[in-house]
């Protein structure tokens, strides 16, 4: 079993990333949806950056090397034909650099709320830069694993309106040969204890049956199919 974003899963399925060594990994099957990883772009409130296009020539913090943001943000810039300087590192360190103005912005792919973004808000006034509809469309055409995402108003102290962006949904997957009855039991246990999971992290509010529709290419495990068929409409399971 594993927890994957749709981005890494698509790379594995198609053997499209160097780490696969050209070998497709197609034995994974989805059990349940977990949560969205929306991309969030934060600047200090007095920053001259007013739009994504203004990232041109700026220093952007993108998190640890090999992480979700450090992997995807360069592709965002490429798709939108923008050149910027990317700064990698631990998020806590980058947060301090943002407050200290040694970098110009943070590009963050993380579950909401990201604790270090909230920490920045305790120290400085900030803004969140939304993507335009055209930018969202361009990014999704270039990277089909991306989905339209919304960060709800109030997710951060200064976020007064819904925040439109793109994201990567996360899924729990299992090997196709894992027994159906075991997978059915796992899915049932997860959804039966959702309220308890939310107590540990608010992102678990998205770990609900209906979000299985956010999966757009990985086959469902037979045990998961049995669970969803007993509780959801056939169209949700069969994608018809």
C-alpha cells in the first residue's frame, strides 16, 4: 500500500519520469481519496508582485529539492513562459527568508492549512496570489494530472475570499492482488473514523467517499469497488 499524488502516480503509470527507469508501474489500484494538495502563492502585502506574471525575475521559495513544489513549479513557469530564480530548502527556513525579504515569494504545494504559512502571518502582513482562469487552463493542458482546486475563505487568517488555483489530489493505493475483503475493510474503517482523523488534521475533511471522483486514471481496487457500489451511484464507480 502507498499514499500518492496523482502527479507521481501518473509518472509511475506511464514511466514518464527518470526515477522509473523506463518501467511502468501499473499494479496499483485506488482504495480511497485522501486530500487535495493545492498550490498556494504567498507574498508580503507590500510586495510589487500583483500577479503570477510578476514572478518574472523574482526569487521564489519552492521547498525541499525533490518535493512536490520543487518538482512542479518549474513546469508551471515553463508552461506560462516565465523565468524566475528558484530557491529550495526547508519550509521553515524559507518562511524566515520570506519575512526577511531575502526571497520575494513562496510557491507552496501542500495540504491546507500549511502551518508555516500561518506562522508567517503571525509575523508579517501577506497576500495570496490566485491564478487566472486562463493560467489554470494553460497549466491543466500542460499537466493533465492537475485539477482545479479551491482553498476556502478563512483557511488562513488573511484569506477573506475563496482562492482559485490548481492542485494534485492524493490517494491511498494498494497492489491489485491485495485481497478484496481486506481492502473493503480498510475503506470502511477509514470512512467510519473520518471525524477522528479531522481532529488530527483538518485536511482529512476531504477524505470522503464522493472525492473518489477526483481520480481520473487509476483503476479502483476490486475491494474498493465493492464498498462504493454498496453506497454510491453506479456512475461514480464505473465512470459512466
